[in-house]
């Protein structure tokens, strides 16, 4: 479902030593999304939001490979979505040279903006204090350094993508694709996200299971028992079990469990479980040729017709229609 607040500006941070490929990947994804959204809104190929390259001082920067990158301006106060690309440079030197980046990130996040860091681009969010006590990830080669620099951050080395409180971390370009499609769906709707996936992703095939995007915000609570159950559900969602048994195994009555789960996450346990299964099914439908029945069975439903009805309730599309929109032949944006 689209976000309740229309997207008007995406800002991508450019600093010396930036990997231009990660910066331009983000720009291409969201520029295409703006064009597609404009077309869906009946505006023709007119983007519905701005995608801007910004630098801390508004000056051009030199990328890792020596390319001079012009920018659209300095750090702005209107960005609703901020992308922090990977870079190859002395991070301590960047921090000393551009301390204004931290105030900018804190202010925009407090105003409701979503922040996305790729690989060591995640350092900016961590150094700004935004990831304290929250789950994060980064590229494997930065695990040791990141853990030493930011011991207060819950670094998860098993995930390629994390989300917590509108703070998104991805390990590299492939997981960034998953994140950008998710964010485009969030801000612009499912059909626009599917169009962008067809236009840009081509034959990308994941060699990993993406983190379940959209659930991180429901883990920002202080009920450790419920957090343990959420993590258990992510690992066992396709299995047969009763919530009564899950509650008992975690030292709660079913009534207490139901009350605490809803208070902590905002969802009833069954609905939360259904969302976990449907999100997994979406990935299987868009990236594999498995039959609807096989997908249904893999996520925990023996009855494929029940799965299809549930899928439609959650997405507005049948499983076949969802797959067809993702897998039909790539069409040019024009």
C-alpha cells in the first residue's frame, strides 16, 4: 500500500570517494519510479517527485574511480527519503570535514524521513546516534570495524537487510535492489514497484533470502519475551504450531500472550504470522517458477485456494496476477 504521505523528494548523499555505481543505482531506481508514478497518475512521463544528489557543501565531488560528480545542491530540509551510498575514503576524515551531515540526518529522521545506508554508508546513521539499541547490518568486510566503532548498535551479521524505525541498512547492491523496490511500493504503490522491477532488474537473481522488510518498526518495544517470539516466528513461520504452545513455551498464558503481543507490535499474532507468510510468498512468486500450490505449501498453507484468498486480501492481487506483473516481458518506460 502507498504511504499516506506522498513522496516529493529523494536525496542521495555524495561525498568524496563515493562509489558512483551505488549512488547512480539509487538515482536510476527512484527516477524510474517517479516517471512510472507520473504515468500511473495520468501525467505522462513527468516524474511526481524529485531525485537529487546532494553534497555536504553543495560542491561537486570526486568519486572513488575519479569521476567528477555534479550535484543538485547542498543538504536540504525537504528530503523524505535519504540514501547513503557506499564510499572508499577515510571515514574519520569525512566526519571531521562534514560534521553537518550528522545534524542533517538527525533532523530529517526526527521529521519522519526514511534513511537508507548501503555497506559502509550505514556508518553515517550509526555515528549520528540513530542506530543505538537497534538492529543493523553492513557489508561483511566491515563487520569487525563496525562492531568496534559502534558497540551500542545491534549488528546482525546474518542479515543482508535490516529495518528499524525508518532506518534501513543493506549489505550491498543486490540487497539494495530489494530495499528500493520495497520503498517504491510503500510510497508509490504495488503496480509502480512492479513496473520498476521489470524495467531495471532484468535477470537479477538473489543468492540469499532478503530480510523481511517492514517488520523492523514492530520490534522497537521493550517486551523482550514478545521480541523472542517474533524472532521465533521468523524462523518457524511455515511450520504447524499452536499459539497456545508458543505462549506456554515462553512462560505465558494464551490470554497474556495475546494481550502483550498486540500491545507490543500493534498486530494480533495471527495477522502478524499471515504477513510473514505473504511477504515470503511475494518473494517466491516474483523470483521463481514454483507453482502456486508449491508456494502455498512452502509458506505453511496446505490449501492453495485459501492461500490465494489470503494473498488477495493482503495485496489486492491474486498470486498469478502478482507473478504476471513481475515476470511479463520488460516494457520500455515510454
